[in-house]
């Protein structure tokens, strides 16, 4: 039976300005709302690849909450751990892209329904039956969610489950109360660590990549996977390094690419794919994600990833992964 993947964290909607510029100091044409939230994007990608998937979160009893619930249900995610809070609002993010590709945000998360997430009986039931837990830095930076996430880590690891961690953190919040301790606790039990680019240096004394990776592996982390965006990806463990080259796609919206990468990596890793295949498909999932407008819209199916890989320089000679079985 396939392992069940659980994540814990925020669910929100994303609404984007259609013109480039600096923030929202004047009226803007908008598009959205789109289902969003890094944990929600991650778990949606896991489920679309056929791996049993569930999420613990909290939304308001409003259209934004229903939009997310409907999407996750349609893609096969177990939403029994999502509490629907009457009289509260679902989180939101208004986004405007600057001319250089960076983004300006206006968030409503801390004071939304997600910000009051707690251990409900439904959430506890999911924690008790999951085999793999995926935690994101955003969950550890919010005090209420952090307590729940750390408790879930302790329970899952105590019974022999596995843990992946995607930091997804901004440097300016690293000193938030309790966050350094939470990060150390999660890293100490992490099987797969998934930082993006130079984010790795937020967790090491070393400022050279090779030395930083060695430092993390010596701390007991099983695998370090560095997401490099349009430069591909790299995987490190005690046996060495594997690289995946960048794929050529037309970028529409990069939001959610790292979450889709992580979702595919965890799905293939748990299915027993070899390290090269796992990295190759995760890299393809990240590339596929940027081809659609909206953070969750680019989450790929297995057939979609096979088609993308086949389209890169002709049919891929290393074969494709079908029904969790590699074939030539």
C-alpha cells in the first residue's frame, strides 16, 4: 500500500495584478482568486501523481475557502483535516510582479482562519495514520501552527515515519520568537531537506555550497536537494551528487514551482524510484508549474510530466515512470 503523505499549514487564495509595478498604491486590474498556500500546492501535486495525500489546515466558511476545498477534493486530497470556521475569513495574498520579476505581496494570513489552526480530532486522526510528514518553514514561523507542526513531527518520527522539510523562509523572519529552535528541531529529524538556491546558507555556518551541504549531511540529514529554479536542481547524500539540467519551457507564472518540485520529489521517493529518476521528475514538475497562471494551476499529472520530458530533445532515452514502475 502506498505511503500516505500529510502536510500542515496555511491555505489561502491568491489574487494577482495583471500589470507590472510596485505594490498596490493605486487601483489595478486583477485576476483570480486562485487556490493557494504553499502546503496546499505541495499536497495537491502529491495527490495528482497518485500518492495518497492529506492536509491539516483551516479555512473560513466563505467562497475562498470553498474554492480551495473544491480544488483539493477534485484532485484527490483528503480534506478531512481542514476545519471550516464559521464567521471567519480564508487567508489571502494580493500579488504584483515588479519589472525585474520579483514580487510585492499584501498578505492576510495571521489574522485569517488559518492563523487559528489547532489540533482537532480530525487532524489528530490524520497525524496518527500518515507515513510521511512534509513541513514548510511558513508553518514553523506562525506560533499556533508551529506548535501543531512540531507535535506532528514528534509523533510521526517516533513511530518510524519519514519527514521532509522545505524551509521556504525569508531571512528577515528567521529570528521570529521560537523559530530558530523549531528549525533546529525539525532539521535534526529530517530525512529530505529541500532548500531553494542560497536558502541553504540560512542553516549553515559555511557560505560555500559544498561545505554547507557537507555540514548538513554531518548533522544527520539523509538527503539534501537544492532547487535552482531555471538552473535545474541538485541532490546530495553520503554517496555523492546528482544534477538535473534545466528544462526549456515558456514561463507564465513562477509561483508554486518549488512546491510542485517538492511534491513530485516526495511522491517519487516514497514510491521507490531511484535517485536520478526522482530528481528528474521533480525538476520536470517545477518546470511544468511555471507554464500556467496561478500557483496551483501548474500541478502536473504523471502523464503530463512524461509528455514534458519526452518533448525535451526528443524522447528521453532513460525511460518513463508509469504506474510507479519504470519502463524502457
